C-alpha cells in the first residue's frame, strides 16, 4: 500500500457528505482539476491532499473526490456502473481487482 493514499484502486468508498457509494478507479497525490472546476466546487476541500476518481454506484457518473470526504464502504456490495468491467477484472471479497493494462483517461471531464 502506498503510504500517501488512504484508499486503494478497487476499494469501495462512501462519500461522507453526500452519501453515495462508489469504487476508486484512479488517484492523484493532489487535486489535478482545473482552477475553474475547483472554484465551481461548493465545498472546495484542500487541493494539497490525495484526490480520487470514483465510479458512482447506480448510474454512469464518475466523480473526483478529496480524501477528506471519503470513508470506507463496509457494506461489501458490488458497485453497479457500466465502466466497472473496463477498469476491473472481477469483484472478490468486497474489492474490485484492477486490470493492469487500463488507467483512468486523463482527458475525461471530471
């Protein structure tokens, strides 16, 4: 496990403020979003902390979340998302097993 990140790729999370569930697909050591995107964020969490790309359960949305706003989802149930099979080989014991040959595209909107 990388010491600077609290969450691993494939780990299930819950957003502490908004309550949605998701799975981590990518992570950055600090916020890489544009200044415009960041300033449009209502909560504006600290940029100099880990941020995570998350596939949100129950739809086709993905989101970019500051570590301080996340907690582990202890429910252990799969996340239903059309891109889950793109990033993960399978789901096992409450975690997704990542594909080694796929990464979250940096050009996608956050």
